[in-house]
């Protein structure tokens, strides 16, 4: 499959579940996400449950573990990345209406509490995946896979029109 010219990175901030971090690593590998930032108290790839779920993707994906998510976000902004929070808010742009950028960071928050107001404030954009069922949200790793796929394939959608 042809690789996208887009550079997408993920930040997984305060993700409690080791299995979700492992799943995010596999998703990053599958989509060609250039880096996974593991921030806050999110478990690292050395955690046995991360390793079990990642199935070796921790060796195939560039990743870095840092405590200070704000410092990471500011560094990425200085490198020209657009910070896009994935969160259900009244101001969020529906994913299918979102125009992805060449350098994008998808910011993912805690499974229960989501992104804090201070993190939402530093986002350049906030997107949400519309829900049709009775539940208001998706598992964080599943949502990241859907949003990441949409972002990585944005140019193909433009070219096909």
C-alpha cells in the first residue's frame, strides 16, 4: 500500500489501560503513524500487558515516554505540527468534515475523563466521531484507529474528487 505524505503522530495522555497502549502501538504500526508519545501515567511498552497486546509493534513504532504532556505539545507545535484533540465537545468538528493537515498530532485523553480543559485549550482543533448507537463514545484505541485512518488518507479523498 502506498504511504501517505502526511505525518501523523499520536499522544496518549494518562491512558490507564496497558491493553489500550498496546493496541495503540499496533494501530500506529498499521496506519504508518510516525510516532506515539506516551505521556503522563500511561503505561510504557515494557509493561507485560502492553507487550502482550502490542504483539511486537513496540519494536516497529517510534515511541517516547514523557511525563510533561504540555512540554511535548509545545515542542511539536514549534516543529509545525497541528494539535488535534479527539474529544466529544459541543465545539468539536465531526471527523468526516475535518480537513487534515500535512503535519498532525492526534491528542488522546483518559478513557473516563477525556481531555482536560487545559489540554483542549492548547489544541488547534478538536474533532469527534459521530455516534449512532446508544453509547456516547468509543474505546480510546478504536477511536484513535478511526481518526488516524481518516487523517492518513485525507489526500486520497481529495485526489479522488
